[in-house]
């Protein structure tokens, strides 16, 4: 069975960009692949975190993973910091990566823009991500479009290591959807929907109430026309809303265009509210059930046990190849 690895940071609330671009795909892959899905808490501390919030968000994300349909009897769900091999391999890979290649990472440039100081962790974060992936002999990595460059770096690091020390890592392939891999912000369709955007109406979180969802969609930027038409270049706001409609409402773009011909944005947005609210409702009630059941910690403990077992094998083979003494 082919291996899949991916992770989500337990920072703030999970939004429909994270869901459509990544988590929804995790669910689709779980029946056909050996999947490892991680709560990447070590990544989240590359920028300041409130410790109480980080703790709460990590457990909430585990419950959300299960609420969207990930089945712990089929997939390995775990918290990154429970598996020390991630940090250890990250160090070994840092010693096989170059500042020149990290300097090119656009996410680092964006996240450090205008800051007086940034952590070295933020700078070396893509190498930790490479370690996460390579530790599990991963074949496929389902991610949103914003992670494409980091995946390319991961591939470069693995190819270089294999050349230098002999075949060690499987070179992973990104799984980036042709459609929905970059859900845009509702307040500015030229930027991706992002957890760190301080405007709460820029995004729809999976746990948002129906009234909040309604407000965010009704406020979403469109354009001065009234035609519901998919045209990313000229109508980015409407096209973004149509993408969400298409994926959550399961209606082809052409059918959406026909359905709202002559009706304007009001009717389109009103129906989109219904689609999003009814799409998220089962996730929200399952989420509450899972939190109340107290099973989250048990699932995470079992997941970490399996993740440690698999990753230690890879880590030891790397250390052997590099000349470390293993007793
Ligand atoms: N807008 C998006 N559209 C599609 N996919 C997205 N992803 C993130 N934003 C979008 C994908 O979600 C997965 C988990 O993301 P993450 O939590 O690891 O990191 P992130 O990219 O930092 O998420 P945010 O929301 O953008 O947070 P900030 O504001 O901190 O930058 C990844 O597969 C990601 O591609």
C-alpha cells in the first residue's frame, strides 16, 4: 500500500481553505492508502503562540480530524511532538540543506515581512516539514497550493541525500488538486484564505455558527457587475465563491452559472450560505460528540505509538548511512 503523510498546524481555528485544500482530501485517501495525518505542533511555535491556546487547539484539531470523517482504525493520527524522530531528522537534514535554498522560500519572506525579529525556527521550518514527510517513506503528500514550494524543497533534499549516502528516502510526490487548492480570502480575493488574517469575515471556520457564516458570505467581496460567472482573472471574488459552492454543493460551475443567470449575487450568496451551513452542520455535531466521548487522547496515544515505530526505522537507517554509532 502506498504511504500518505500530511499535517495541519494547530494554530487558531481550521477554515474551509484548510478543509477543501487538504483535510477533505485526507478523507478521500484513507481507504486506498496507508495514511499518517499529523497535528504539526512543532511547526506552529515558529511564530508566537499562547501555550493554553496551543494545547486546546491541538486536541480540538484531533477531534476535527475525526469529525470530518478520518477513521482512526484506518489512519494513523498523531501529534508531531509526541514523536521525537521529527526533531532529530530535521537536525540531520538541516546539516544537508543550504541557506541559499531556504532564502528562496516565499512563505518565509511573507511571514517575516515587516517584523523586527523572526525566529530561526521560522527560517528552518521547511526542513522540519521535509523531515516529517521523509520519516514515513511517504509516496504522496496532499497539500494546498501554498505548500508546493516546500514540497519541491523536500524532494530536492531527499534526492541530494540519496545521491550522497545511497538510496535512503522515497522521493515524495505532492498531491495538489487542480481545483480548490487555493481558496481565497473573502475580504480580498487576491490573497489566500488564512488563519492569521485578523478580519474574522475573511474566512469561514469549520466550527463557525450559521449566523457568522451568513454574515461572512454576505459581506464577501465580489465586483461591480451582477453576473455569476467563473472568471478567476476578472472576477476573482465571485470565482472564489463559486469554487466553494462547486465543492461543497457538488454542482458543476456551468450549472451554477445557468442557475443564477439574471438573478444577481444576492440569490447566489443566499444559497451558498445554505450549502456551507448544511455542509458543516454534520461535522460540527460529530465534533461535539467526539469531544464529549473522551476518545481523543486514546486515539492520539495509539497513533503516536505506531508513528514512533515506523519513523524510528527510517531515522536509524539515516543515522547509519551518515556514520553515527548505533548500539
Ligand atoms: N486558503 C487555502 N486554500 C487551500 N488550502 C489551504 N491550506 C492553507 N490555506 C489554504 C492548506 O491547509 C493545510 C494546512 O495548513 P497549515 O495549517 O499547515 O498552514 P497554513 O498554510 O499556515 O494555514 P493558514 O491558514 O494559511 O495559516 P497562516 O495564516 O498561519 O498562514 C496545508 O496543506 C495548506 O496548504
